[in-house]
């Protein structure tokens, strides 16, 4: 690997650590050979997310269109002067990540620019593109050269991404509604968010996590701890949300403290080591 590519991949690592302590902690438990690629994937999706959620003084539609065009150019040429895009194209070309996964992700980002409410079909398409395909990109890295294993784990990887995104939707209800004008859950009135609505969504998430756990158990030990740790973190977050009243989700953003995240590590490590997941 040349110096420029190593530097580009370092940018993905720095981006991940600056934006997500939980994801960074999970990546650091992976075998070293997987870390640069996973950091690069996170860096890429984070930059796209920043375009649609943060750059309010800019022409977001033009920025995202440019980002999309530069993404495909970087993949085609195997090079970009943007280090985040260069690192991402390296992962795509090295591990054979399909273009349709990338296009699905970018389409979901475009939906964030234009959609305020989502039908059931749009909701599922959004979750697929914004979360499930990111898990599938990571799975391509974890299962490099082992197509049968990838296909076997694909359904569980999708379910894990789906569960993560639904938890994020619950956690971010206030910001999505008040700051971005979005309501992701179809046929839910957030001005009258009922306990029935909340319980139904939480039950869906629990079912998703149950299906995802079967896939986590089948992962190679080189990567299983990192994925399981992320799973445990989100389960912990879901438990906090489950204990809250519906109205509380409008008043605060629930999170798991960094101290609690660290406490999850020893138990997760032992469960992984002794195949007790």
C-alpha cells in the first residue's frame, strides 16, 4: 500500500474516532487487518450524512450530487484527491463491494433532502439504504473471498442494520422532528406519540435483534467481538428508551455513557472468547 493510500485510510480512522466513540471502540476490537477498511466505510457514510444533516448554509442538493459523482469517479479511476473518497474507493475495489449497495445508500441520503414523512415502502427503502447496506459493505470486508459465507450471513447483517437504525430513529425523535422536520415512522403522529406506538416499534426492534444475533454467533472470532460489542451497546440504549415514557423522547436524547460502554467490554470479551454469545 502506498503512502497516499495509507494516509487516506488514516483520515477514515480519525473521522470515526472524532464522530463516534462507540463505533471506534468496536472497530478497535476487530483484527487489525480489518480496521482500515471499516474506518474508511464509516468515514465515507459520515461525510454523506454531514452533507444532508449539518451544512445548512450550503446548497445540500448540489453538494450531495457532487459527492455522488466524485464517488463513482473515484471508484472508476481507483483514485481521488479527496482522502475520504480515496480510502472508500480502495475498500470498494479491494473487497468487491457492489455498486448497487453504494447507490442505495446515496439514494437514502437524497431522500433525507426531500422527504418529511415516509410511507411504509419508503421507510423500508430508506432503512435498507441508510443502514442495512452499510452492514453489507462491512460484511464484504469480513467475508473477503468467501461468497457462500457472505450469502449465509447477509439476512442477519441486514437485520442488525435495521435494528440499529430503528433505535437511532427513537433516540433522535426530537432532533429529527424539530430540527429537520422529519418523521420516519410511517403512520405515527409524533404530536401524539402513544405508548402503543412506542411498544410496537420496540417489539419490532427486539425481533430484529433476535434474528441478527444468530448471524453474529456465526461470525469468525476475528470480527465477532467488535460486532457483538456494537450489538450490546445498542441493546443497552434500547433498554433505556424502553423504560422512558413516550413524551420523554421529545425532551431528551438518550445515550449510553462512555463509562458504561467501557463496562460492556469485559463481559463481551469473555462471552466471545468462550462462545457464550
